[in-house]
């Protein structure tokens, strides 16, 4: 009874509290009472319990305004299974309570058991104060709303998984365990899984079979194949057996594993020195170098079988050797030598010789077939230069046949070419030139060569030019320079190294001379170590070379040149020394050469000082004192004229000689005609000399003028400078006699002291 009373008082208290709460739900803003859990998300009710927007966000300490929040049911204010309904426009909510509950938030239970008050099959019992739910096993709570989890006590063992059920649980065991709580270990060996007397080892969740040596597999159900490792060698067949194997060897092999090769060469089956090569159950004979062939080198090889002949020659076997039959154009024991038909240089005029055996020439060389064959490989062909033809290019094609020269030009055929000699038209006074005489040459139109020089026009590099062809005695672009020099007694011309140059390893000297002297010095060049001398001796031209006072070369031409006529003499210094003379005494050019090879001809060309006509006498000037000539020749100085003196290609004239390096030399050829006044009497013959005359008298006349009883050559005679001398048949034509033939002997000119040279 007392318990009931207490329950009643409690219900009364709760009802009063509920009324107060209902009243507070309509409180003003100063009312601070709040419903339980009306504010969510860690916020605290501040003003209106029915308006969760009036809550302080304790996390951010923000006091939000009540008007800002929209849905009051967000905080789930209704208790139990009650449903919260939002009242639009009033920022409030209404709880729809399940049967047996009442109140603003459905937190007040009534004493009625109507409806589904108790959940999960719970049985409702009415109580004087409120209903009581009797829950089925596995559930708890006032309304049996809580499902009890039997797995919380971890009833499953050994890693098993517990699954909660209604008023119970189930254990899912890991492999190797069993039982309601998975606490019993499973013995996998109980089923005797191992075969062939293998030992079973029980393990957690599994078992292992320890197999005998002859078996394998998880349950030792497989017999081991000893042939799997392929123990048999050299292609043998492996036969598996229980606990072992054996090998069926291929032919030629022995041993447990057929590892031994049977040597078929032990019986020495190869003959005649053939090399036996062992194989697999076989052998073969290498007959190389034995001269035999066959399986056992039993057959003699024909020598021609090895094709020893070269160049496609035919091989013929003999008893113990062979013979190579060569194609034409090849020779040698093996026909290995290609005969060089071009070695004799058969092609003329620059033609190229091509052998018919040169295979690389075929197909790209004119005159050769397109393809090579040994049948036609003998011989050669000549590939001629343009302008030539014939088997050996020996025929010069006459390029003048088409008459290429115009305007009356004369065509001259040349080897492989032609040239046109262009005419001068006297009527129109026109020169023609050019390759085909088609060009009118204007080079001489406004130019004239001096001293009867001939103007030769020509056309070169697009310009009309001319060349003067000078007569003897003149030189220069316009033939304006006199190259004739007159030498008087004791005259000389000194040519230093700066006056001429030598070209290359060959040099030459040329000059014309005119004199009546039988003995005279024309030229001397050199010094004490080496000297060259050109002189007249007894009217003949002599050339001598001395090296260290030893005569090395002596050349002469035995033709009289002391006849007062012009004579051309040329000296060439090369590996041999050449002396040439051209003039009235030589109808054709007279030439002589040294028979001794001169090794130092280059040194001769390098000699610096040359003297023409004579040597300086005394040391009157400083230039003369430096003269370094030893063994001064006794040949008299030259009296007469020199013309066109050339050292190599350079003319020597008075203009090219420095002042003081000449004496008694004048330009031109000064020669007076002493015979013009007919000084010789009694039919005497007058001979004109450079500085006087000479009378050749007939007997009984004598004397300088062939007067009776007058002696010639006596001092004081009335002769012009240089005495006249009568002739005597027993003397040199240019020597005179003194007195009668019975009283006087003939004297050489040089023996007439101080006077002999004056007479010329």
C-alpha cells in the first residue's frame, strides 16, 4: 500500500512538472527554462525551449537570433517512437505520441496497454501507475526496444567470428577448429589422407605427408619420375623404374648415362693420310691435302679437279701432272700472267692504250665491246685524242679540209689541231686575225714601229694590241733601242749581275760580231774560281771554261770569222755545253757540244761579272779596282762591232749599263770606207779595215800603196792611222811581210809590239 502511495505521489509530481513545462513552452524571451535536449550539435538552450534557434553554440560561442532558425524538429524533441511534426509559420513542433504515452514530447506513459506499446514481442502488464513490458529473451528496455548482444562476452575461441542472433549467437570457426565455441582442434590425419605408407603430420588447419623416397605429391600419391632430370646424355632414351632409372644409349655411346663416345676412328679407316673425324656413331675422312678423295680417301684426285689454271684457262691432266692451255693474251705455267700489250706504248700522239683484258673497262670505254670474254681478251685498242684516228692514232685528221680559215687565210694542219696564218690585204691595208682570220686587227692602225720594224697586230683578251718585229740592231717595244755597239782600241763593256738574270737551271749567251781581227776577246765571265772565255783565235771561235785554273771545256768551230761579215754565236750552259755559229762562213748552223758533263753548270749561270770586248786596264776608278779576274788573258781587245747581245732573254745596250762601266764603246757600228779614195796604185787591191786599209800588191810593186820600191810597214809612211801592209804568199792572208822575201820572215801580228792591234 505504501508502494502504491509512493507511486502516486511520483505521478502527481511528474504531472505537475509537465504542466509547468507546457506553460513554459509559451514563455516570453525572459524565460530561461528549456526542454530537455531541445538544442542539438553541442549547443545550449538559452531562451525558448520550443525554439531551438534560440540556443548558444557552445563550440563557437555564438548567440544566434531565434528568427534565423527554420526547422524546430531538427533536434528530435519527441521521445521514443513519437513523431515530430513541424507547425508551419509558428517556429514550433507537435509530437504525435504512440499509444500509452502523452505529454508535449510524449515522455509521459499512461496506464493503458493499448496498441503496440511493448516492442519485439514484449508483453504489456498494467500497473496502477503505468504499464510494464515483459521482454522476450534477447531484448531489454522499458518497451523492449533494446536488442541484447550476446557476443559482447566473446564466447567464440581461437579466432572464430561471433555472429549475434535473437537471444543467442553463432561461432564461425577458422580452419583447424570446431565445436560450438570453436574450442576443439580438428585432427586432419584422422581420415588417413597420406598414401603409400607416408607419415601424416597433423597441423593447425592442415596436415603434411612425409613421403617415402619413391613418391611425391600432397598425399604421396605420385611415384617420382627419375627421368625428369634427363640424366641420359647424347640422345639416349631414359627408362623410369621404381626408385631408379636406366639409359638406352644411342649407337656409338656407352656408360650409365651414355656419357662415353665410342671412337670409331680407332680402327684408322681413312687412307693415304686422310684425317679421321669422329662423330656420333660415325666418322668421316677429311682428305684435304692428301691428293685423294672418297669416303676413305681411297680415290686419287685428278690434278685438274682443283682448277689450278687461272683466267679461265683449260686444264689437261697428264700422268703425274697437268698442263694449262692459256687464252691468247695470258701466259705463265698457270696462265696467271696477263701479257701487257700496252708496254711498248703503241698508241701515238697522246692516245691512251687500253688492254682488252681489262675487264673493268668494258661497257664504259669507246672501242671496247659491251661485255668481256676471254676469247677476245688478247690485244689492245688505242683511244685517240681528238684530231687523230687509226689503229695506233697515227693518222692526223686534216682539220684544214673544211677550209676553216676566212678572208684568204692559209690553214696549216697541226697534230690534232690547225692554225690559220692570216693575211695582210695590201689593197685595203687590213690585217686579219683570230682563230679563223675572221677578226679585223686594228692594233697597228694608230701605231708605227721605228727603224723599219714590222708591226704585227693581234687580238688578245678582248683588246687590239700590236708587237713590233725589230730588225737586227734594234730592240724595244717600238724598236727604238739601238743594240749595235762599236768597240775601238782597248774598249770594254762591263755587265754586272744586276744587268741580267738567269732563268732556271739553264742559261745562254748570244751575240753577233763583225771584225777583221784574227785574234780578239769577245767575252769573259767569272772570277778566280771559275771563268768562261769566248774569243777569236786565228779567225776561229773558241770557248773555254776554267775551274780553279784547270781547263774543263774547250770548244771551237773551225770556220774563219775574221772576214768583216756579221756572224752569230750562241753558247748554252746546261748539262752539256753547246757552242753554235751562224753566218756567211757556215752555210747552215754549225754546232759543237762538250763531251764532258758539267755538273756545276748552275754555278756558271750564277756567275756575276761579264766583260765584253776586253778588260779594263789599270785601276783608274774605284769600280775598276774591285775587278777580281786572275790570269788575265793575253788575247787582244776586240775592235769591231757587236750586235744584239743577249744574256738569256735580256738585251745588253749602253742604256742598260751604269756610267763608268764602259770605255771606248759607242752606239752603232762606226766603220769608214778607207778604200773609197782608191789609195792602192798599180792595180793593187784595197782591203778596208776598221782603222785603216791594206793594199795587196802584185809584183814587182810593194809598199803601203803598191808604189815601186816602197817598203810597207816602215815607220813614217804616209798612211792613215793603222798602217797598210802588202801581201806575201807565204804568210797568213791578214799578215804582212817586211822587206823582200829573202831578207825578212813572216811575223805574227801579236809580235809587232804595241802596233799590231792598231792596224785593225
